[in-house]
C-alpha cells in the first residue's frame, strides 16, 4: 500500500472519532447555541435597515444573525406606526 492510501485511511479513522454536529472542533468553531426568539427591538432594527436598502446578507452580518432569520423576518413582519406588526396575522383585517 502506498503512503497516501495509508494516510487517507488514518484520516478516516480520526474523522469517525469526531463528535457529530455542525461545529468543527478541529477548526476551532465554537459549538452552536440554541438562540432565543427575536425581540421586537431586533426585528425593528432589521426592518429599518431593510427599508434603507441594505441587503439581507449585510444585515445578518452586521447584527450577527443567520441570513435565513433576516429573510424570514423581512417576509413575515412590517412596520406600522413605528411598531413591528406581524403581516401574516393581519392579512385579512
């Protein structure tokens, strides 16, 4: 067997011993923490930045949020009278 093949087999064995999950201890990624629901203040900040023509990915990077969270917030909520309103609940009013 060649040296490269043996190195690949050893790497597979090491990979099998790693814990399952999204965080990667080899690269120094911290383990993911479950996040709390967004507050209305954070939602208002997201929507305000979006109204000022900032892209969702830039908002996510600036606030330290997941891009999908920002996208869902923009899709589900709006601003009325400087307050956050759930658009899905008020659809038929």
